[in-house]
C-alpha cells in the first residue's frame, strides 16, 4: 500500500455518511477509485430500489477520491458541481461506483463515476455522474 492509497483510505474512514450507508472502499489506483454498497432497506426508497441519494453519494465520493488520488500531499478536494443521470433502477446484490479522472488540473479536476448494479455475475449501468472538483490547501491542519 502506497502513501496515496493510505491517505485515501484514512480519509474515507472519516466519512460518516459512507459508514451510515454501509459503503466500502474497494480499490484505489492513480486517478481511479471504486466504492461498493450492499443494498439494504435502510438505503432504499419506497419501491425498494437503492435511493438516488445513496447512489449519488457513492458516485460523488468515488469521483472525489479519484481526483484526490492525483493531488499532492497537503491538498484536498471539494466537489463544486456535479450532474448525475439515473438511467436504471439501482437494484441487485451490490451497487458499485467507479470514479475516474477525466482531466486533472492544478485548481479544477473533471471526473466521472459510473455506477453499476451487480447481480448474478452481471453488471448493469444505473447512473453516470460528471463532477468538477476544486483543489484546496490544508485548513487548520485538516486536509484529506
């Protein structure tokens, strides 16, 4: 495990929302992060599908950590904007968000996350998120 991987895993462990959702950090690579969520009634909507808020949260987090993976130590990222297309109901054995950097910059980074519902060895695209993330300097000693 390298320093970037350790830094992202330590930051992810501080995310109360990810813990509340039951999301896990599966994989970290330069410019790419995978986060998984097991469907549960606690994160469902009225029809039994995983709620769009939970899907959006793991997609935004995967895109954000993908961006952070390319940032130097002492910098963090904040999402400044995202758009998500929900293309199919999120239902299956596992929901997986795969974030990747499209264009990294010193100040702004463009990233995407594809979200898949996995079931029976098959994966189906359920959402596509595009995000703009802003690099930030350490504030009061706190940085991702």
